[in-house]
């Protein structure tokens, strides 16, 4: 089997690449803007790599040539950091929708199987959050689940246009609809992946001294612990997320890629329902695990403080209150997640501590020794 991975140097891309190359009969053609990110795979004879922008003419012609001999093309290239939806809305729209249209068209023309990464954010806010407290129940025929997101039946509840937070989810939605239209009218074979907060080592990086970049929540909290600064709970931290260990996520992707007869025209939520957590509880758990690893009693007392979303991310930030996926379609392929927070957090925090040492970030307290 041969796969094309576009954006193979990102967190999901690298982990998927590793999983694919672990299979003896598999080869990969990868594209990423940064060769350093895939340096450890470059010596593998089953990995062909091109550094550059997917849509730059010289790269694009290679991708087009590869489409003829690949079993599937997996599109991972996109801006997917919430802080950037606010500060870089045009880049967010382009990379998540407009830039990708030629790829969808070419896959249609060549009869190639497109596996496209969408997002859990496409569901927007939960239905319950829009209802008066105490009301709301599922519709018995299965067309509406109040507390769960179903790939085929759930409505998508975006916020207002004036809130740029929704630019990302709306761009992803437009692209999913474009892909669906191509499938309906022109026979495109396409699989949509909706990841629910994949987590694992190498996801984002420790904040560098002086940097104002805002990574995703795990790197934010880890950086705060490493710098000995307060962990900030956006809007109080009552919002919930369902996470998925990257190891379980790539197993799901492997099942999808190796079951084309079932998955070629399907949409899959990938989320570990057992890993639902409030951001408040995530902060407390990360702090406790960090203190345990470093043996730093002071770290266990690092303040955890509330901050408004607008103060933290900028004007127009809104949040998703809860996103619980239905995963029966994935389970029908044989997927069963194996990891929980106890397995994920120690490895994640050890990784960030190692990165801090490599980057020369001074660790606070006894973690420094
Ligand atoms: C993410 C991103 O949009 C995408 O990476 C992805 O498509 C999607 O969700 C997903 O993986 O399913 P989000 O879950 O909001 O969005 O990402 P984080 O930046 O990790 O934030 C999670 C929550 O923690 C948010 O409610 C955020 O406000 C909060 N947060 C973040 C804090 O309370 N404190 C912080 O320091 C950072």
C-alpha cells in the first residue's frame, strides 16, 4: 500500500507516518513545509519526502503525479490553533478551505481516494447550551441527540460572524460541503475525519522565553508549570473537552485506511468518550502530575486562576462548551481506545520538561536540579 500525506510534519502527520512505516508493506509520499519535523524518517527507503508548500507549482506537480499510484491521499495541512483563528483569520480560511479546492478537484478527476482531516469544532456549540436549563431530550428516532454529536444527524451550531473563533469551523464546514457536493455530483471517494483533541508528546511546544504565541491547552499549562507561572482557566474552565491519545487516534486511522470498502464514503468522529474532562480538572491533574514527576512540592501549589476569553485570546473569542462524540461507526471497524489520562499525562509532561531543557528554558523550583 502507498499513501500520500500532505502536512506530514505536524503532530498528527508525524504520528501517522510512524504508524504507517511500522507496517512492512507500506510506503509513503509526504509533503511538509519543514523537513526538520520529519528528520527521523528521512533515512527510511519507504518514505519519499518533498519540502515545500503543497500548492507551490513544483510541489503540486509531484503530488499530482503521485495521485496515480497511491491508495489514498491524506490531507492534514491546515492552521488549527485557536489563537490564530482570531489573529490570522485569512490564513485560517485559506488553509482550511480555499487552498484545498484544487486537491478535491484533482482527486475527483483522477478517481483518487481523499481522506480529509476536518475537526470536532465543526459541531460548534452543544444543543443543550442553547436550551433553557432542565429541558431537552433526544428525539427517539435517532435524528437528534442532545448531548452527543453524531456524524450524520447532528446540526452544526456556529456562533456569529463577528466572532472570528468560528472562522475555522465554518471553513472546515464549507470544505466538507464542497467534498460532499463533489462526491454527490462527480463520484469523488472521500472520507472525513473529525478528530477530538488528539493529545500526546510533541503536540505543540513549550513556550520559548519572551514568546507571546498561544499554543493549545496542554502546552499552555505545561509551560506555565515549567515557568512557575499561574495556569490560566479561560472563562473559568467549566468547558469540557473529549481527548484522544495519539496512539489510539492513529490506530483508528489505520483501521479507516485499511477498510476502504467501508470507509471510502464515510465520516468518522475520533474521540475517546472516557477521556472527557473539564479544563478546570485538566489544570489540576496536570499540576499534580507535574509535581509528582519533578518532586517539587511548590509546583503542587502553582496558582490556577480564571481569565476572560477575550483577555486571553483577543476580541471575538467564543468557546465550545461540550463536545461528546458518538463513535459507533468507528467501533464497527473494531476500534477500542486503550489509553486514559493516567497513561497520557506523565509521558506528556516528561516530554515538555525534556523540551524545556533542550531549549534552555530555566525550570522553576526543584525541577531545575
Ligand atoms: C482545538 C483546535 O481548534 C484544533 O486543534 C482542533 O480542531 C480541535 O480543537 C480538536 O482537536 O478537536 P480547542 O479544544 O479549543 O480547539 O483547543 P485548546 O486550545 O487546546 O483549548 C481547549 C480549551 O482550553 C479551550 O476552552 C480554551 O479556552 C482552554 N484554555 C486554553 C485554557 O483554559 N487555558 C489555556 O491556557 C489554554
